[in-house]
């Protein structure tokens, strides 16, 4: 007797054979005839049932015109099936780049699709798992880029796996589909938690007390951020119109530049790994938003203090890859 384990192995082998779950290493990915599958849709099945009923009626009443109409509609269905299959065959697919996102956001994987044939490709649909589909129309001998959405549930490296490329064009009676699996990946940062920056980690240059750098001259007011210290709030300005005026924070210029070390040890020890990384992610974004020089210290990784988009991205990448296999 077959063990359930044997049945599962047989199903996996059959799926691997029929649907080619493996990654396509050779580029471009070309949709040949063997890679395309086609079946009637619900509308197509109903269409067939109606044709059978019409044929039985024509036979029963010996209606020549009834036979002609049935054969005409059946031929139309066959032509629609051929064109549905033809809408996919021969497409060339190249993987593109996906911009990093934060956990919980929607990543968008780019594919460049080329149509080398001398006819248009209409109503192509690209889907990753249960995510919404992205549609594309391609003109003859043209190329275009499609962005396929995929929700990033966890931090790390998101590999979407196989893509379902399908079409119901032109009549909707048949659905043709294929499973291209180009090498795609996206970096997913931790979901940032909005918590105040740790004030005791600020390191001023020698001979200067913490908290005194960059505050020689008052330069103006700006809107309050959750990471701002309460002692920097312009209480007098807020009190003049408390009900309608948002919280404002004093800005200072001049003085020496301070440095902020965002240390893993400063996060709550009782929190789990993902929460501590999310706190650090929020600190990185807050420090960058305040134009501070900041560094990042993780177990086994230390980034020297700096600032700017490049440094921010390096810190976020270190957080995304922490504890993950390369």
C-alpha cells in the first residue's frame, strides 16, 4: 500500500515535471510551447455545453441551418483557443531590480518583457502567489517593463519564486498560463518602530559635554517629531495658540558635530529579535531625519558614524541581513 509520504513525493515529482518549479538560470526566459498550458474557463465550459445543446436540437429537428450555426460557433471557439495560446508563446522575459522595502510594505519586482513576433500581445497578467495581478499590453516587436506587486511579510531577502503569467485574450473562453521563474530578490528592512532616540548614547567631541554640540545659535522652528526630546519643544510658541498650533521644536546651528551610536545593547533586553531590530531601524531613520552623525553597533557588525543616504542604506541593510544566511 502507498504511504502518504510516497503520494506526496509522487505529486511533487509530477509538479516538477509538468510545471517546472525550478529557477530559470538561462536568460532570457523564453516561453516555448512546452512551457504553456491552456484550459477552458468557466465561460468556455458553459459555451461548450450550450453548443452541445444546440447540436442536439439541430439533430432532433433536422435543422441544416442549426448545424451550420453550431459548427460556426465551434470553429470560432477553436480559433479563440489558438489565439489565446499564441498570445504567450515566444515571449522573452528578463529579470529586473526590486527596490528595498520595509517589512509589511509591498515590494515591486520588475520584469522586462520583449515581444519579438509581428503581432500584438494583449491583456497579459503577471501574478506572484496570492498578490494582485499586474497587467501589460505589448505591441509588435516591442518591449516594456512590468512591476509585479508582492507583500513583504518578513525582513531579510525576499525571493518571490515562480511567477504566473496568464491570459484570457481574445474571447475569455480559454485561459493560457506559464510559470516563468527568473532570479528575482528584494531586500526587506525591519519594520521601523517609532521610539525616542537614546539620549545617553550621544558622544560629543573631547572637551565638550553631551547635549551641547550643535546648539550655539537659534536657527528657527520646525514641526515636532516623535524622536525629539521634550526639552527642545518651543513651549512659549505653542502656548500662544495651543488649540490650533502644532508642536514646534527649536533648531540650533553652529558648534561641533556630535555622534550618536545606535547600539544593540541599548534596546530592551526582554524584547525579541525582530522587535529590537525594529527599534534600531526606527532610530536610524530618526537620526538621519535629524541630520545627525550616527553609527550602528550589532553583534558582530559595527558601522562607523556617518550620515547621508548611502550610510542610512548601509545601516538598514545590516539590520535586514542580521541573523540571516547570506
